[in-house]
């Protein structure tokens, strides 16, 4: 299990949503979050400009912790801790 005191823990899994557009990054994230254990972190890479607000909103409503949104070359990197 990931140490919950670490603000930027090592992801248990990474999904690549580069080239996918709304709503596909959120659908993929929703499907893949269940493949990591509660407390572990899913890393999502996406380049859809809408993914920033979409994934932020999804994480809040789904009860998961959005640890970070990082702007990287060509898109975004999200770290999401599974809570439920």
C-alpha cells in the first residue's frame, strides 16, 4: 500500500489517454481505477484540453483523491489516489 503521507507517491499503474478526446479519458480512468488497490495511485496521461476539468470533476464525484495535475509537454499528468 502507498504511504498516504507522501504527496507524490509512485503510481501503481499508468494509463495513456494521449490522442483520446472527451469523454474517453474519463471513461478509461473510471475503468482503470478499480485495477489498483484502495490507497494506491493511478497515473493518467492525457492531451485533451477538457481532461483537466473533466478528470477533476470525476475524481471529486467518484470519491477519489486527485493528488496532482501537472502540465507536461503535450498535455497533462494526473495522479489519482483510489479511495473507495
